[in-house]
């Protein structure tokens, strides 16, 4: 019985820790959507203004789990040591997606620092500005950052194509 309670408490505490506050979600979405609404120069390509992304808790959970994985394994790559990428990680939780993308960061303590680095990197910037992306989740663990984007099948059903 003690083992069951301990496992339950560990699971509960990790899910509580994993959830960002509403103010942090609002701050991050505000910055990303402000950039998207204004357009941005990504390297030598001017990206036009695009629609906003909305917060997705499943993308956050996958981002959080992968940030923790990278930290624990001292592995900084879009593909895990097992060969799994973001698509595999989303498939593992039965997330219904048609397009996805991911920005990673390491060594940054503050959101604004990693966000500036992503804006200055042409490939990361283009992901931030991708007009097809409708959802975003993001997480930081220690100094590992994962920002996941998607366009879900449901968006097509709603006429968003």
C-alpha cells in the first residue's frame, strides 16, 4: 500500500510541477503571437504576419517530457537516442496531427534569452512564423527548452486549411 501511495504522490507532484502558470502561458503566447502578428525578418527572408497560435497542454506535456529526457541523458538533438522524433513522441500519446515542428534551446535560463536566440536563427525563426501552425506548447527543464508546434486534423475539419 505504501508503494502505491508513493507512486501516486510522485505522479501527482510531477504533473503539478509540469504545468506552467496561466500568467507564464499568457506571457509566452503573448510574445510569440506578437511576433507572428507583425511579421519578422528570418535571416534573408521576410516572413509576413500570420495568425496566432493557441496553447496546447498535450504539446506542453510532450515538450516537458523531452526537456527532462535531454537533461537526464545529456543529449541535445531533435531525435532521441532511441531514434524518436517529435512525430513519434506525439504518436505515442495518440495526438492527431498533420504538421509539426520543434524548436530546441540549451544553456538559457530565461525565456526572453532563448526566444531572442530562436528569432535570430533562420530555421527557428521560420518555425515561429510558420503560418500552418495553430497550436504550441513549450517547456523548460534546467537549461533545456523545447517548443513544440502543430496543426491538428481538427483544424481542417473547422475549415482552417
